[in-house]
C-alpha cells in the first residue's frame, strides 16, 4: 500500500510543488474510489435483497400449496387454495385452473379466482386443448 501511495504522490508531485495540492488530489482520488465502491456495493446489495424477497415469497406460496394439499382431501378445495397461493405470489387479479377431461378431450374449469364478466365466464367454462382465450 505504501508503494501505491508513493506512486500517486510522485505522479501528482510532478505537476506541482505545493504539498497541500498533492494531498488534496490524493484525497479526491481516494474519495472517488470509495464512492464508486459504495455505489457498486449498494447496487449489488439491492439486487441480492430483491432476489431473497422473491425467494421468500415463492417459498411461502409453496408452503401455502403444501398446506392446502395436506389439510383437505377435497380436490376442488385443494385447487382453490393452490390457485389463491399462485395468484397471491404473482400479483394477479384473476386466475384459473383447468383439468383435462380425457373422454371429451376438453379442458374444464376446476377453480377460479377474481371477478370476470358473466358472458366471458360462460366462454371460459370449457376450452379445447390449444384454444386461445
């Protein structure tokens, strides 16, 4: 570290003989380096914090789904509770779960969350696999 400081002093002292100007320039360079470090540290910390929060929300949703499956043997209740957990984590206002009726080759609405217009609800009650909504 001492060699690095000497190199800075020598580089700066070639420009001026004033020792206060040399110290001021060294101080300014160190301050800029520290500020850059803090800026980068803050950005990385914020990204890590956001990632952890997303992970916590996902784990909470998985826990909600696991609790729903473990507390009930009623498929419609399980699907409803699972859908609520997914809607909550995704911040959706509306959500649907469809089950495939293999005999009729259609998707039947098994659970829904949110309010939709009645005419749209009738159209969404059953869908053909691959059908666009």
